[in-house]
C-alpha cells in the first residue's frame, strides 16, 4: 500500500466549505419553512441569505477551478458499469466483494458517483440557486424588486426551492453512508481531509503514471 495524493487543496477546501454551507442552509432553510424554531425566523432568514451569497461566490470559484484544471472531465457521466456498481452496493458489499471500480488520480469517481454528481451540478444545485434567487428578488420588491414576479410565481419558486432542499438532504444522507464504504470505514473521510488515499501497488502505479500526464 502507498499513499497517493488524490484530492488537491482547492478540491478539499471547496468540498468542506460547500458541505458546511449546504448543511447551514438546510438548518436555516427548514426553520424558514416552519419545520422548527432554532435561531428565530428573522435571524434564520438573515443567516440563510448570508450563507446563500457565500455559496454562490464559492460556486463561481469552483466553476473556474473545474475548467482551468480540467477536473470537469471527471464528472462526464457514463452508463458503463452502473449496474455492476449498483450490484456491489446492494449485494457485493455485504459479502466482502472487491470494489468493482479502481480509483486513480484521473478517474477518482465510480460510474454511480459520476452520474449523481453530474446531476447535482447541472440540475439540483442550479435549480436551488435559481429558485432561491427568484425568492430573494421577490421578497424585497419594495426597492429593487422584479416587477414580473407576482405572488403565483413566488409560490412556484418556493415549492421548487423546497423540493431541491429535500433532494439535497436525500443526497447528503446517502453520501454519509457511502463515505463509510471505502477500504476501511474511515478511508474515504481521511482522504478528503488529508488529500491522500491509500492505494494498493497496481493502482498506485497507474495513478502515479496518470498524474504525471497533464489533464487536457
Ligand atoms: C444560493 C443558494 C440559495 C439561495 C439564493 C436561497 C435563498 C432563499 C430565500 C431567499 C429563501 C426565502 C427566505 C424568506 O422567506 O425570506 C429561502 C428559503 C428556503 N431555503 Fe434557500 N437558498 C439557497 C440555498 C438553499 C439550500 C442549499 C437549502 C437546503 C439544502 C435551502 C433550503 C431552503 C428552505 C427549506 C427554505 C424555505 C422554503 C419555503 O418554505 O418556502 N436553500 N432560500
């Protein structure tokens, strides 16, 4: 086994900041929704707005990083081996089967992760951000509001936004379970904290060879 550097500094910064912001947005958002009282409604709205602006700034930097480093290619979805990967999670994992996908520096995601993260990037996150922005623009129309946004469109934005929030929550629950399914229970978590992943000799060799090639 050798430690291979898989997650670079910005990758880890982006991952953990995004995770913290999304959890905080869920905490404050569901208070606004009326699910519980914690910060108090007015504070929850204020905190939700600040976290939302922070997330949007982070997204701009993340888009820049994805395109300048070529990392976006990791997320191109594929249906190859999706069934094998699903079979592994549903059956193989409980029989101590081998992981069907080998992780390398240039291909760190399995087919199921590619599909899920692609869906998050091009559907769930854009939907929650744009419906949230519509919500913001409507809520304060006294000064800079958009005239075309009436009460009916606010309702649609609110429902879509809440739906997006539930989808993100479902993702987080599945994600928390799946991070425990690496070589050891804590392997994936450690890798996203330190950047280094333990790989067996063969994988380590291919990962190092690949890392020396430039991602185009
Ligand atoms: C950049 C992203 C986001 C923006 C711009 C945004 C914006 C907003 C705004 C303006 C509101 C209404 C606040 C008010 O009533 O004054 C709201 C509500 C809410 N937000 Fe967000 N938000 C974002 C991300 C999120 C995320 C990531 C989640 C959860 C994971 C979330 C969950 C909620 C929920 C559940 C509500 C209450 C909806 C309702 O009951 O009508 N938001 N958001």
